[in-house]
C-alpha cells in the first residue's frame, strides 16, 4: 500500500480530518496507560508525560485512550466534525467499494480454507488387510506390477502364516500392508484397483482403513 493511500481515510486525506488526542500535560500523571494501549504508536512518553507525537496515526473515531485515562487528561474533537466530513466528501461511495473488496477477500479466504480442509480430509494412506491362501497366487508380484509407474507405494507389508506346513497345505494366511501416496494425494481411487486385484486373486478383503 502506498504511503499516500495509507494516510487516506475512505478517500479523504488524513490531514484533512481533525481527529487526534490532545494531552492536558497538567492533568497527566504519567501512568503510561495511553502509551501502552494505543496500537498505532501515537504517543511517546517525554519527561514523565504523554505526548501525542504522531497524531495523524490516530484512528478516526477512536477514543479508547481517552476513555481509560485515569485523570481524564485526554480530549478529542467533537464527532460532529467527522460526520460533517463524511457527508461533504460523500465517503459512502468509497466505503461501498471498500466493503465489496472486503467481502471478496473474505469469500476468497473462506473458499481457500474450505479447500484446504477438504484436502486435509483426503486419505493419503490406508491399511489393507487380506486373508486367504497366498501360496501360488503370485499376489506380491501382482501388487508390485500394480504400483509400477504409479505415484503410490506399498509399505509395512506383513504376512502371517499359521504354520509353514499349514501354508504348504494351503491353510489360510493373513496379510496386511499400507498403501501410501508419494505425493500426498488421495489414495481412494488407487484402493479400488487394490480391491479388484484382491478379488481377481480369489482372496478375501478383510478391511480397508484410511490412516489419514
Ligand atoms: S493515560 Fe492519561 S494519565 Fe496516563 S499517561 Fe496517558 S494521558 Fe497521562
Ligand atoms: S484514540 Fe485510539 S488510535 Fe487514537 S491515540 Fe487513542 S488509542 Fe490510539
């Protein structure tokens, strides 16, 4: 924002607006409440007294420091002067445009946050559990083929075989593995391919659980 634009108040040059605090140095007890309260750096403390060294930084219409000063040492012009300027300079045309831009910014921000939440909800990792007889089905080879040239990987693969002899006799075993996205993308479409593969291999899909 240009310095000139920053100093304008809804299209009126800030210097044209007589709104700023005046300190009654006799009444000021140097408590520094105004100095620490004003977020616009209007005050400095000099010789134990508040001095409004940057009065045009005061927010038009604000009188917070004046309201809380314990000795009522701060005064402001009357609001009538501000209202008169609002009318004379027809600031509400500018205000309307500013409001429109603010609505647009807020809508954009809300849309961005909604999109970020939606992306955050997408599962980028899922656990797959499969049961059945794996012996001569070349299941691992088929899984490997499935992920070849895909932005997905299979990790933490575990095969639980009841007994070696049992496996030879084609007793059912249990396998679990995790499907992960290398680019933090939604793994849901890829899981459909895994489901189809399990089905084609004559195995039982025990569970598919998103892991976040
Ligand atoms: S709040 Fe009032 S008394 Fe305290 S420093 Fe400011 S002007 Fe002085
Ligand atoms: S009225 Fe508000 S903006 Fe102005 S000097 Fe006081 S606290 Fe700061």
